C-alpha cells in the first residue's frame, strides 16, 4: 500500500512545537495523487491505523513516537529502540562505552 511505503520513509517536515497525526495526514495528501483524492479525514484514519503504541505487536505499527514525542517511522522511534534493547537485554539510554550490570551475579 502506498501510504505504508510513504509513512515508512517518514520524510514529513518536523515542526518545532508539534508534530501530530494531523500534520502527517496533510503531508501524506501532498505526496500522492491517490491520497489527495481522499478526504483529510480518510487520510487521518489511515495515519491513525498505522500509528501504534502497542508493546505487544508491531504488526500494523508503521509510525510511532520518537524520543521527543513526535511521530516518526517505527524503525526510528523510541518504541523500536526500547524493543530492540529489550531483545538484546541492554538497557535503553546507555552511551557507547558505558558499562551496566548485566545480571544479578555481577
């Protein structure tokens, strides 16, 4: 689906004060003639469908929140970073070269 591909790329402009679903829906309509033929409300529904803060699934999660609380492609989001770190048993927020306790035995 075209909306999914565009949202995964995530080249929408980032506003300093806010960056919500409405802003992404407006951007999406500007990127595609197919999206432009839909009403803003319909495109907003597509954006809402692809947005997710569901820790138990990433099935339909194409966009999520970044560390600043603004929408971002899932691969660049803080949700993805936290999930990846959890799978690697690594705490989030660790800087390169910083050490952490890896087990109770340490």
